[in-house]
């Protein structure tokens, strides 16, 4: 019985509890995984900050470009996650197996391609940021080490998404915990030296990251091989161009969304660099602290993508909407609590990275602004995941493009540079972008204009396959291609 039926209140209450339990079962491991993934960047920044602020900026600039690579890898992961959850929700397990293996093939190809691009164009790409020569030299060394073996980054994103799409968020969590513990130990040993290991400085941080990603790839592959839901079959390793195109079609808008965001980020990073190396270092440190708040949003976003995807695959659109709402409101509660912490104690966390009083003050101001916008960030992250689970990857892309270029980048320049508000203006601009996106996503969601059936057509905008369509009319929405 659906939760929307009120004639049997105890059953409705039990249904709600079961749904919340299911969300937490999926979200909590994803939150823990995100936490340990986040510590990978946090540990790098913490240890590198002990060397100097130039090195912090170099790693930050390299990671800003690396985020563009992540955008493509994550988009492929989103496509794999959505297709697998849709197929499993429709009880089409063989199709889930097939698309999973095709996603791995594409991940290998894309990873190698980005590695080659890094090998030949690392410095020209970094010069686009307009950074100082000393930062460029250090950044190019770090960037080459971590990005030439991009195939391991690509595989980690896709293998994790395959497991999540099958409803397994625990295995990626376990792998994340293990590799981040290993990463932290290697970071310390390689950066500062230990026993027979020489001190490599910030270069050591790069090598520690690469080794951790290799171990992560092996671990995730091991868990997939053991999975009862997703298993590899020899016949599915042959390239299937139809499935490859479907992955591209589904993943391209998600990639576009992230690429638009990263491209805009490169531009406004250039504005921040113009404010000075120390200000950019403060921005980078604040970002590494604030990103811990994202782990909650992304955890519930993961749950939303899986559950919405399964319900859409089973053509249970009302259930999909209810799961999306619950995921959103749970995330808002947790992220609001974290926002309060950032507002009152965020500045204190900056003392772990630097003793420079000016930099510490800028970190404090940035995190106070971030704390205010945390509830709206919860809406953006979780509803984006819900839209993707509902096969709607285009709308978040359009919204991100408008938000990044019309609001964020423009207001970073106006508030941060023209009005001279510095880092305060930068973070207010980021907050305004988040606020507008949250409002627009919620309006679109509440109006029921967020689910796209696989049978939807541009020629038939009034398709009966609408989220509000009754069960009796769902026969028009087949679960196959």
C-alpha cells in the first residue's frame, strides 16, 4: 500500500519508517565513504600546508583542473548508476550486467585518453589559471604525477557507481576507508620521510594519492566480482556500440553540468588568484574544510539516485517522488546542523592549516557565509541526484550553466573584485548561486516536471507517462529501451 493512502494510519506510519530506514541504509555508508574520500584532499592540504602556502596553492590549482577530469568520470558513473538501478528496478538483471561491463570499457578508454592529454598539455592547461611562475612549476609537477594515471580515477568512479546502482553502498565505503588510511600513512611518509623513505615534499603527496587510487581500483573490482547482483560475463566484454552510445547520451548532460561548473570555477579561481596568493590559499583551505559538509549531501543524493532510479524503472512514480522528498528533508536537517558548526567554529578549524592571522580571518569569514547556505546546498545536491535517477540529467546541466555564469562567476567579479569585498564577496556569490538553484529545483520538482520516461518523445510532450499518471495508465512506459 502506498504511503499516500490515509485510511490505515499505522500502516502508513510503518511504510514511512521503512522508507526512512532504507534511505539511511543507503545514505549512511555513502556519507562515510564521502567522508573518507574527502579526507584524501584534506590530508593532502594539511600536510602540504606544513611546507608552505605556495605549495598549498600549487596543489589547489592542480586539483581545480583535476576536477574537470572528475566531471567526465563522474558523469559516466552517473549514467552507469542510473541505468543499473533502472534495470534492476524493472527486474532486467541481464541488461544491468551488460551495461555495467560496457561502462567499465568506456572508463578504461576515457582514463587513458585523459592521461595522454595530461602528458602533453599539463603546463598549458595550468597557465590558463594565470598563476605565478613558482606556483606553475610546482603545480605542473604535482598535476602530471596524479593525472597521467587517470585510468585509475576513471575506474574508481565507475566501479563505485556500479556497486551503488546495484544497491550496495557498503562495499565502496569499506574500500574508501582502507585506501584513505593507507593514503594518510603514505602521505606522511612520502612528504616528510620515514625510516628508509626519503622526504619528497609535496611530490610525495602526489605519489601517495596515485598509490591509494590503484589500491581502490583493485578493491572495488574485487567486490564486484563477489557481488551476487552484478556479475561479469565474458560475452559482455565485447564492445556494444548501442550501449556505449546510451551511456554517452545519459552521461553527457551530467558531464556538461560538471564541466560548466569547473570551467566557471577556473575563471573565478583566476579572479581569486588576482587577489593574492595568500587569499587564494585561504580560499583553498576554507574549501577543504567546507567540503566535509558535502559528504552528507552527496550521501543522501546517492540514496536518492538509487531509490528514485529503481522506482522509475518499476514505473512507480509516486514512490519515486516520495523517496526524493524524504532524502531531501533528511539531508536538510543534517546539513543545517553542520552549517551551525561551520558558522561558529569554522574559523577555528583553519588553525590546523596555518598560523597566518590574515589568512585565518579570511577562512573564518568564508566559512561563516558557507554555514548560512548549507540548508540550500542540501536541496541542490539531493534533488540533483533525484533528477538524475529519474533520467533527467539535462535540466541540472542547464541550471548549473546559468547559475555558474550568470550568477556565480559574475558576482565573484562584481563583489570580490570590483567592490573590493575580497573573499567575503567570493563566498557570497557562491551562496547566491546555491540559493537560486535550490529554489528552481524545488519548484520544478513540486510541479511534477522532473521525471523523464525512456519512452518520452519531443513529438509527444503530452505523453501519458507523467509522474502523476495513475497506475492503470503506466503500461505506456516500458522498462526496456
